[in-house]
């Protein structure tokens, strides 16, 4: 790993390959992905961290997160998206990004870092548990479309 850094506007596309595996609706259209992140999510406080491999210009792994303040959890950083490209898994990129988000949460004075994970993502669950995360709730959704 060559390092973890934040991806500003203008570099969002570098995270597309890693996001494509987690968010299939955006897999085939990098421009649609960039537009969604840069014009919808970033104005809501969404930020991107990326981990890079020395042999590749695209991010090996990405984490998208934002600050949330609420009565249930206090001040937290919430990880919306965390994905590692299949060919870079089991090399510490995901754990490195979790550590980087936790460090940013500490810098901002947050109480915790939270995330949701699909019930079928067993490999990801192992990384989260090994990184000190606990299963604290169930997430419910009511689709309107």
C-alpha cells in the first residue's frame, strides 16, 4: 500500500473501480458515479478516502463517510461505503481505511464511527469485528419505489 489519502472533487473517478463492486448500479458508468458523488453526496458532507497500491493508479479500496449528529449516537462519522477491489482483498486496505476514518473521527472529536453492512458480506464482517466494531442493531428499510 502506498498510502491513504482523501479524494477531492476532480479525483472522484479514481475510486470508481472499487465502488463498482459494492454499488453495481454505477459499475458501468463512471460519469454517473462521479456526478452522484460530487453533486449530490458531497454537498451533504460526504467525503472519500482511498487506499492506493503502488502498481495501480486507481484506488485499491475506498471509504465514503460523513459526519452525523443525532440523539441516538451523539457525534459520529458514518461510513456509507467501504469497498476493496477483489484483486486487492486480504492485503489490509479495508482495515487501513477503517483506521483512517477512526483517526479522522478522533480528530473531529466524534464519539464513535458507525456503519451498516449487508448481512451476506461475511468477509467484510470479519474485518469489522477484527477492527473493534460490534454488532449493535438491525437496520430496517421500507422501499417506496
